[in-house]
C-alpha cells in the first residue's frame, strides 16, 4: 500500500535523509557542504527554495572516494532504510552519490531509474579544474556530451514534453542501446578525475556541473567553511558562498519571475 506525498512531505523526507547522512559523516570525519540551489535556499530562505523539491550537497573527491569505499565495504553505521549508491560501486548509473530513503518510491515520468527510484539527496564530488579557462570550457563541454549519451539509454522513449522530442526520443533510445552508452560514464568519471583535487588551484563540481566555468572556485577559499541555517538546522558551506552564488545565479537575492519557479513535479509515495 502506498500513500502519495505532498511537496511539504517530500521536503520533510529529504531533510530527514540529510540529517541522518550528517550523522554518518560526523561519525566518519567526513565533511560536506550545501551547494547549488540548496545553498541558495539556505542564504535566501534559510531552508528550501519554496518551490524547489531537492537537496544538493558536495564533498571533495578524496573524501567522496573514502565514503564510497566505506559504503561498498558496508562499514557505515546507518539505518536500514538509508542506502548510499553510486556508479563507482556499481549500484547506480549516476557518476555521483545518491543517498536514498528506501521507504519511498518516486515515479519518474521521463526516465527509468529502476532500483534507485526512491526519494534522495545528491552528493556531488568536487574535483580539480584546469587553470586555463579555455581548457575548463572544453572539459565541461565534454561532460555535457557524456551525460547526454548516458541519459539516452534510460529515457522513456514515448514520454516527452514536446512533439519534437516525442518523435526523436525512440530513435535516440534505440541508438543508445546499440552503442551501449553506459561506457560513457567511465569516460565522464575519468575526465572529471584528470585534474587531481590535491594539486589543483581551482576546484568545482565537474561530473554534474551544470554551470560550466562558473562552477570554478579557488581551492583555498573553497576549503574555508562557514555555518549556514537550513530548515532550522546548521550545515556547512564554502566561505566563497557569495561569489559562488553570484557566478551561478547572478542577483541571487532577487526572486525569479513566477514562470521560472520550476520544480521536478515528482510523484513520490510512502511505502506502507
């Protein structure tokens, strides 16, 4: 038996995942930051962006790898309902960690996600970025291409938001299975790791870096943290938060027009 969750119940569930994950990180001397829209929500709303429905956090690649190892070797003390999956462990197609609440199910209208169709938070690795802006642009262009190639294999071929996509998606889906686009995840992760975090001057989210060169942060500034409030709880963020949010969102304290306030519009259910 399943109960559909409201937007507020989805947010409450995701916040609970985040709080449980924080306990795991504290117990294992791991540090994560709020990032992207979640950091914007913390700064502007002291919590979720009102119309948003997800949580994004990040962690340096060395710590991310240690967490992935601990999850793979089942060395984490965690509740049974919480699961940590990622491409590196062969438990997810995503080249970043998803922290799931297995007591929930999510219906994704446009993608088939199989075993990880649960409410989640995303943990994105922070990698080194080239000093050259031109090289960085090429890196993010490569990331975008690889992500699209992988996604083609998991689309629902006859579900689309427009007629043009409805016509092309079945052919892309068939093409993806013929050439086995899964292997592009390996290329994506390899390219993201090419600039070692430890020896880079600039760092940022690369595998899922949707803002390209705007993701770049001086490592020394990134590693200095501040505390921010999110839904009545305290979490860490980079001391570079103002420059980072300005790079990503421009005048980030000004609310966007109502027609730009978009959620994932997900259908989520509590499993009884």
